[in-house]
C-alpha cells in the first residue's frame, strides 16, 4: 500500500473561488478547463494545479493510500476507475520526481 504526503517545503493554498467555478462548470456538463484551483510555491516558483490535480493534492495527507484517493475521486467525479487509477499514478509519479511528494 503506497502512502504519500506533501513535502513540507512546498507552500500551497486552495483557490476556493476558482475551485467552486470549476466544480460548477463540471456539474453543468462543461469542461472546467485547466483553471488553477491549487497554487503551489516551490523555490520561489508558482505552479497551478487544475481541479483534479488540486483535489488529489488535497487528499495526499499522509494517511490515505493511493487506492483510498482513487475511491474518493470515484465518489466525487464520474470517471471510470481504471482511468482514475492511471491518472492518480501518473500524477503522483510526476510529483514524486519533482520532489513535491514524499513517501511516508
């Protein structure tokens, strides 16, 4: 069971208004786009995560396995489980390579 947590050196915040707008667009059947819902600051550089990436980031709290995160995403978003598994694995692999996530 893989459990990851955020690197404490990464400063981050949820952009609540943008998150709400993206969720409203999704609920209306529209594409929420790549609008940043979570901002990360790493070594003075700002990065934005889209709705799904931001949701995954928020769930990476060091207590949930990747399977738990996939289950929570499946409950919130209408996407096939196999697609979610692949997306979560690809996303977390990228963040591990960047040093933004750590193994617990």
